[in-house]
C-alpha cells in the first residue's frame, strides 16, 4: 500500500510541475491537483506513524 501511495504522490507532483509551468497557482486545475496531492501526503504520513 505504501508503495502505491508513493507512486500516486509522484504522479500528482509531476502533474503540478506541468500545470504550474503554464497556469497560475490560483487556477482551478492547479488547486484541484494540489488538494489531491495534499490528501495523498497526509495519507502517507498516517501510514508512516502507525
């Protein structure tokens, strides 16, 4: 499970890099990807502390 979360985190991180190269940080697409990335990072942190 942990490896799957890390793969998803990396995928969303790459999406953020691509989006922010062409869109403002306040754009809906960037905010959505950022929010999902935050959720994944929080989920990963929870698995590390268990």
